[in-house]
C-alpha cells in the first residue's frame, strides 16, 4: 500500500463554502465524524491488522529533518499527534471539524491575521492543550529553518511576522502578507501539529522541563534532543516522551522489523474515540507476501495489487469487502520546454500538446487498464474534490479522446500528418497556419517518453498511449527506469537553468503528485513551482495561481482550474485508485479518507 | 599450513580493498543526483544542499572515499540515506536471519542429498534412480518463485495448515519459537537445493565408483558399506564443498525470492531495494561484506579440501 500522507505541505481542510461565507470556520458536529457515518452497532474491542508494504517508519518525533524522506513516518506520528487542521472527513476532501484541534478560526486585517481558538482538549496525561503548545511548536520549527522536512520557501514559518498567545486557548498569527484563508488553512496549517511543551521542552533526558524554546539556542537544543530521541527505534515504545499524545492513539509496540501497534488513548478528548482495542500496522516486504497473507485470511485489511483484481470475487467469498481508496492527486506527463535539439520548441506549442492529449483515450485507460478504479484525469483537479471540480472537468475536460481533431489541429498548423509514421513540419514560421517559433522545416513529431518501471499497468498504459499517438504521426519512444533513477536523472529545467546533463529528457511520467486539501496548482504549474519539472511558464497561469493563494475571491479557483485544463502544462492522465480488502465485520472503513492512508481507524468497529 | 593461511589472508585483504575501491567508483559513476533521487522531485535546492552536506556528497570523490575508508576501519558502515539507520544495525537485524535460514536449509539439503546422490549412483539407471532423477529434475527446473507460491497456495491459503509468512521476529531464538512459520520457507529452500546438490553428488559418485582404488579396497576384503561410506562418499563430496564454499557470499544476497514470498526481512531485499533507491551506504556495505564472505568461503573450501583429500597439501609460497 502506498503512503498517502506525504511530508510536503499537503492537505488540510475547510470547504470553500465555509470560508467564503465568513472567512471563519468552526467545528461542526460534536458526536463523531461529520461525514458519512458508519452503520451497525459498535462492538468494543478486537484487533485490526493492517498491511503496509515495502517500508516502515523510522522517526517518531513529528518534526523531521530535511534529509528524512520516509513518508511512512507520518502514518506513525499523525494518529498520536494530529495536525491543527485535520484533512479529510471520511470520504470528503474537506476539513474534519471533529478531529481538528481548533474550534474556531477567523481571518482579519485584510487576511493577514489569523485568530485561532483551540478546543478545550487535554493531552493524554491530563494536561490541557494550550496556545503555549502552539508557540512551542512554532519556536521549534522556526529554529529548524530550512532543515525541517515540511519547509517550503516563503511559507510557514518564513511568512510569519509574529505569533501571540493572548489566552490559553487563543493563538494570533500575524502574517507578512495577505493570503486566501482557504489556501492557508487547507495547505499550510494542516501540516502543523501541536507538541506538548509541558513534556518535551527539555534539552536532555535527565534534564528538567523549562522554557528553553523561547531562545533560538534553546530551541535548537530542544530540537536536537528530540530528534535524537525520535530516531531511536529501539525506544519508541519505552521512551516516556512519546507517551504524551493528543491524538486518538498511543504507541503500544514497535518491533525492529517495522511492525507496530497502537492502543487507544483512553484520555483522547475528541468525539471519535477508538472502538477497537488494538491497531496493528504490519509490515510486508513485498506486495506478493502481503497478498498471500490477505488470501490466507491472516489480516483484517490489506491491499489488492492491481494485477490481482481478478481475485476480488475470491476475497469476497472469503469474507472480505472491498474498499476503494481514492487519491487526491494529479497525474500526467511533463513536457520539457527546454529539451535540446528543437524538441523543447515543439513541446512549447500548445497545439502540439493539444493534439497529444486529444490522442490519449483516458476513459479506455480507466476501464481497460485500471478496471474502472481511477480518476479520469480530465484536468488538474481530481474528481474527489467534489466541491471544487468545475463543470468543464466533470464533463470530460477540454480534450476528450478525438484522433480526428488531433490530425486536424496538426494540419492546421503546418504539419504533414503521417498516421503510423512520423509527421513533419512543412510550413515553418511563426505566422498563422505555420509550425511555430523555433521549428524548422522537416522537424519531426518524435519524442522519448520516460517513465517509472515496475508496474505492468503503467507499462500497458504507456504502450497504449504510444499506439494512440501514432494515429497522428506522433512517434513516442518509451524508456522505463527505476523510479529513483528516473528522479535522479531527470532534472528540473527552466529558463534560468537547463543544463545539458540533466535536461536532455523530453517527456516524463513520474506517476502522480499528491495534492493538499486545496489543489491550487502552486508548485505544479507556476513558473518557479517545485513540481514544475519542464519549465512551463505562463504569466496568466502565474497570476491565476497567485489569486488562488493570495486573494479571497472564491471564483479564482474555478478560473485557474479551467485555464490549467486548457493550457496543458502537463498531459493529464488517469490516476488509479487503490483497492483494499477488509474483513466484512469491520465497519467504518468506507468511505476512505483521501488524505489518510490508514483511514482514521478511530471510527472503525467490529460488529457481531 | 600457517604460511599458507597467512598468504591467503594477505591476498584476501587485497581483494577486499580492491572490491571497496571498485564498488565505490562504480556506484558514484551512477548518473544523476543522488540527493534528488532520495528526496524526490519536490526537493528544494536548500534541501539538496543539506542532504549533500550531511552525507559528505559535496566533497570531491577522493575525499569521500577517504572518509568512507576511515569510517569502515572504525567499524562504521555509514547511515542509510533512506532508512536513516546505521547500516551496521540493518545488517545486524537481517544477516543472522539469513544465516539461520540459508544455513539450516543448506545443512538439511546436504544431509538429504549427499546420501541420496550416492544411492542413485550405486543404483544407477534403476527404478529408484530414475524416479529420483525425474523428481530432482522437476524441482531443479521449477522456478523457486513459482514453487514457493504453490506451497503457499496449498498449505496456507487452501488448507490453512501453515502460516503464509515466516516468523517476524529478528532474533533466531524468536524464529525457533515459531517453527510452523518456518516450515514453508525452509521447505522451499531445502527442496530446491536438494535438486542441485543431489545431481552433483550423483555425478561425482559415479566417477568415484569407477576408480581403480575401490577395486583394491574390495580386494582387500573391505565390506561394501565401508567402501561406500568411507571412500565413495568422502571422495565424491569434494565438488559439493566447492559449491557450498561459493555459496557463502550468497548470504549477503540473501534468499531474495523466499524473502519476497514469505515476508522475510533479509539481506536480499535490503540490497535490492537499496539498489533501486540509490541508497549507497547499504550498497557499499553489502558489497564489502560480500567480498569478505567470498574470501572466507573460498578459504574455508580450500581448507576443507585438505581435510577431505590427503593428497592436497598447502604450500606457503
């Protein structure tokens, strides 16, 4: 199973409607998750064993150094120290008001000042959760600077002018600029946990707890101490530091093989108190061994590999139900605007990208390759953002499969189209009906598409795309490499830097990129975005993305989304769901939280 | 003998240092950015810089090698880029498991296949020999992956007699406490090894049985049982010693297929995943360990030759 909680500035919560109405959000219901409720009578107790494949946590302290890239850590940390803003409410891409740590949030001073009221919750040792805990967290993060795994240039804490705690339950954050409250709440505050100052503000195991975090040097010393303790796997369970939690779970066991178990935090203040007695996260070396255990009935919830969807009837007959785990992400193929030998000039032409997208039969990929379990990839926002996807995307996007249109658009722009062969530019120039800037006569529509090896479905999809593109004489040469090799050799290329050593690539498919709760496109499609691998740059796109981040205009997002769908900064592809099988007597698994890979087990229970 | 050992150990040190240098150079010739391959496509320039500084990757290659050599001679194999744990800790968790699994399965396979090979040689082309030959050929040609999956499907999924996984503890004692969970991985390795060993043993025993000195033994009135166990078995065993000696470095490679199918955290998958993830410290450490074990395995085989075959004499220079 892949890790969905990621380390970057991912996820958060709040619907557009809530914030647009008053720039204020507050916790809603008080009797359990506000999304779709589980059915049946809860039975207390029982053990759930959930499979994890190919990796395990190695760091328990929630503030990880920049060098730690183990995404599994968040699966260990967040059930014990949830974020201030909790992303995903059952199956919905919204803030979970019940599990979030704040009861109200208001934006004032031209959206530069945030006033947060904390819920009257307590740490597991009975100490109240207060604004001092937020100050402590802020001080530690600030002391880490760029060596914090969650660091993103320009964002928290670099954009914080000051933080105050006027009362034990109130936090006031003054920012250096105005933000769109939805963006900031959903994508920034959702990455900030609260840490127990009363237990963790110390510089050594034997030393006393103090206010060390209030000086820069003291904060660094505290971070150094906590990171040292937090990386010692052998003491994860026994170290008293990690027994002070504010989430629904406490760590009960952690083995050197990476399997660990949670027990309920009996003093959890939230409404979603765990029903099950033990939650085991069991590690499996590979998908093969995990699926064997699932078929043998040895686990409560586990992954069905996409190659084994034909086993779903067997699993159902063996007492399992099927969970569809949708991923909040965007998938696609990055073009390299700065690819050498004139290829970049070809890919910079919108009509070339349009023709290529017209030739990708996305519905067929969803049905034939992903067996119906995938987001269609109609644009930059996946369908599970039900309140954000525009009618254009819902209707199939601006470029539904249409080979005839692809051929026509190429012919209209000076190309001699050779279906099954390679199309060539016959009308060079920059005028109407000509191939475009930097494209010489005789230039060929031939590209190399690099992608991550190891997944037969992806092999099949890329081969299908290769075949479809041939219909308009667009020749793709496929090249698969291990994911880490691909990432290491395909460099970021843009106007400022496109060295030949790492910018020789033309098209690359890394898979999917996870989104935060507010999929604003910053990072993906803006000129200096971290995910903007191929150097796409469009002032209008930058402006629209800026509006989604910095203005409170609720219409800005839809405008951005439609523009990004139309302009094809990447060729959009379907994004496959993940399929889990879970014991049918376990209730609450569906619908799954798109932002939580372990699906919030505090709402699960067994029935008789 | 002592001079011979000293010379071989000297050679071994040279070989290990050579392996270290070659591996270090080859790994660092890998194209692309290590930092980016570990940190991912969202890695900021500052994060890449922190990573390179943390692991010394911002220094010239010769200095990196010097630092690595220095830390190795101080017993430090470095820290895994991806798992963020000392490489020696990761090896210490996995190597004993592989030694146990591969060691016991090899011993069991030898105990079965050696007499079986001799028996087949004596009963050459008889019904029993043909039956065993067919069986061992079937096992030999069957991919281990497929064979392991068959065992799991039958005994774990269909019959529910045995668990589909190996024991999950990292201690050998813990594994012995769960013998049922050991059965399927052991069975997979034993049966696939028996196939190879018994074929070698059979061929070797057939050659031995044709030797003139056996006629002398029999002419001197030695019983057939003594001829077989004292002379045929001992002399036929030499090729097996070579095979077993060469398999010692395989401990570092682990039993990757068994690890894959039976959820067994061993050296094989650790090395494989490190190779995919560009986790250089693990790759370097495993290769170094593999070099050391290769040398030890060969040395042990050479010494065993001398014990088994009195004609072999050690020469110190």
